[in-house]
């Protein structure tokens, strides 16, 4: 492999770091993935040297080498098949387990290399005669399809320039493109290129979600239509991503939709060139999923070439604030999230101008993800865990976000989105930030007795709380979530109790919402939802009198150290002096 082909020029690196990347940059990433896959296959061959499978592996490897000598470009396409990485990585794990004493028959797993050898021989036009493993009675040829109905046991695959035949252990015969052959379905992209529907590869289970089984013809046609429409949207409205997608994405793995109906998508560091996604209802939703996961896959391919996060330096045990998560994240995961959500931000940025889009929702989503990514990127840049080139990558990406900051959003939508982001940040701090006893005592003194406001640490000690996973929106956040759809109009009375803090906030009644939240905290200072509502009420620009000061100590602590205020109130309550607790909470009320 020519190592120069795997070295990004400065402008190519900058293009990827800015959130995009042209065909030439994708070619470099592709060359890196080709070298990685060859190295993985070599590692499997070495690790399996002492197994009974070694002769068959050598036979398959020799055929791949002959095919590459005959047509290197065609065989490169076979080796670039996204799930070769996932298969080889699984082989290495199972072989390592075997060395530790685990007993398992690895012949079918390791025998899958013969399937790649057959694919390489077909691509190069070579004759071959190989034994292939079967899964559920089907023998696979990566990138082409599988021969189904062969029955259990090994199958024999023979190929010439004119035909390929599969013979099952029980004598069933299937020919490529004949009855029993299930072809891999592909969608032709306008402007060139193809995108496969990957519902056949036996090693596509690498996305943390269950892949769908082979789609019926009707469902496959529906997905093909949806992919074509999604691609047209990307090409027309997201040209900065279309070029990179065209030259790097090879397949989509349909994933089973969870029971709650949530759209899901995923990328894998062991399947560059493919993404997994549930089948959404609209082309616009699919376009968003494709861009989001393509960003993950692109960064993963870059990380196979260059370290952006320090490996040798001990990682922060606490982790960092990723606003789309409830728990702190390590620097590497934070970088992945930031880069992928830069693509999401850009999608909504352009979606605002689409002729068929909900422009208010798109504007709110753009403002939301722009703000979320700013919080996360600042945390990453200041983490101290980026390599020098990683710091340069992050600063280039920040330049992109800075450029988007100049783009205007309806001021009412923008203000409501900022409040929602504030609410999420306060929730994150209540879960993961911790105040010490000395700070708590000083907060009690300042807020209750009016002593000079002390100086507190900018943030408490960060340690992951009991709640983890993607950020959801319970309680008051659920009420406010309509702001992320661009819905800023007041809401009418609904339900048995319209006078809730959430409804008051939606209607701009900051004073009423504050009173409602204070009453809840007076009853139980462990009510984190009330702290969140109180923080939003103190920041809400409408419905406050002219004497309120958004920079007062209590308000500042609500937004930056809510866990400190919670500790202070709880300590007074636990001491049994509930009158003092009431006084302390009321100190934060509107004057």
C-alpha cells in the first residue's frame, strides 16, 4: 500500500475538520480503510495459524491475492465492503478467547474469508472452487447477495467466467442470478454512485440495534424510493455533504424500529462505509439520519489515520458536558458527538430555506443544536485531552460554528431555545455536579443572612450521577419541548390543573411559575424538576417586574451551581427548621 495515499493534505484535513470533505479527502480516508482491512485479515491469518481452519484460510487468502494481481481495483472494492472489518474484529476476539481456554467451533466464522475470496474471484473474472459456510441455509457473497435454501452444512461454490453455482450439503443447487439467489439491492444515486440496502451480510450486527431480516420486495421498493428521495434532498439542499457522502457511503443497514417508534440510527468504527438506520416515514427524516451517521463514520475513518485525542495522558475520570447526554462523556466520545451534531446543525440550518420544510421548527432546531454544540465544543477545547492536531481540528470546527452564529433566527424562537438549553444544562448539573459542605455553609449564610456574596467555584465537582443515557425531557422540560418545534404561542387551559409551572412558563408568566416552583421546593428541596423550572423562570425575559436582577447571586447560582443551592436548602430542611428553609427559598423569589 502506498502510504502517501493515506496522508491528508492540509486543505483536505481542514475541509474535514470544518464539517465537510471533498472527494479527494474521502479517497484518502478510503485508502486508509483499505489498508486497515488488509491488516485485519493478515492478523486473523496469523492468529488462526494453530487452528484446524488454517489450510482453508490459506487457500482463501491465496485466491484473494491472485484476484488482486489480476484486477486490483475490482478487488479493492470487495475488500472495502463495510462489514469485513466487523467480521475480522469478531474473529480476533473469538480467537483470543480460544487462547484463554474457551471452547468453540470457529470454522464457520473463520470460513467466511472464503466468501470474500469468492467475491474477489468473481470481481476479477477468475475460476474458483471453494467451500463456503452457510447461515440459515444461505451462502453469502459479500457485495453481491446470497444463495438461499441450500440447507444446513457447508456449501460448495464453483465459478467460471460465465457462471457461479452453489451446491448445498444435501445436493440443492442455486446459480447466481437464478432461482434461490437473493441479490443485494442497490439504489442508483443521481450524479453517479450507488447505495446498497444491506440486509444480507451475516456480520451486520454491529450497531447496538437489531438489523432487519431480508426485506420483502415491496418493502425494499419502498425503501429504495425513500433513499432516492432523501438523496435528492441532500444533493439539492446540502451539497457540502453530498460530495463526501457520494464518495464514502456504500450501504445502509435497515434496523428494527424500537417499540416506542423512535427513529434510530448508528455508525460503527468496524463498518466504515455503512450506516444503520430504522426506516423513517419521510425522505427528509432519512436525509437527516444519513448526514448524522455519515459524520460519525467519516470521523471514525479519520481517527484510524490520526490521533485527535491523547492516548497516553490519563483521561478525566469525571468526563465532560455533552448536552445531548445525561452523563459526563470522555473526550473521545464528546468529539464524536460534536462532529456528528455539527452535521445535524447544518442540516437544520439549510432546512430553514427548504420549500417543503416547517421553517419555524427548522429554525428552532438550528438554534438548539448550534447552542448545544457550542457548549460541548468549548468543553472539549478546554479539556486538555486533545493532541495538537486534535486542537487544530476543534478550532477549525469552531470557525464553522462561529460562522453560523451570525445567521439570524426569529428572536422569540431564539430566546425560547436558549431557555430550553438552560433548563437542560441545569438538569445535567443537578445530576452530575456535587458541592462540598464548606461551600454549602457559605451559600446558606449569604442567602439567608445577607452576608457579602462569597466567591464560589465556577462549577462543582463533576462525577457521574445515577442517571445516564441520552437526554430525555421529563416534567417541565416536556412542557417546554414545544419550543424546539418553533411553537412559541401561548397555550390555553388544558388538563385538570392548567396552573402548573410548565404551562405558566409557556405563557410567559415568570412570576407565577416561580411561585409554583418555590412552593414545591418548600415542600421538598429534592424536587429537581422544580429547580429546573425555577431556573427558567428567573431567566424568562417576559412577565418579570423591573426591580428583578437576573445577575443576583441566587439567579447566577441557579444557572451555574444549582446543586449548591439544593444542598443548602436540604441542609436547613434536614435540621428540622422548616421555617428557615421557607425563608431561604423565599430569598430567591421575585421582590
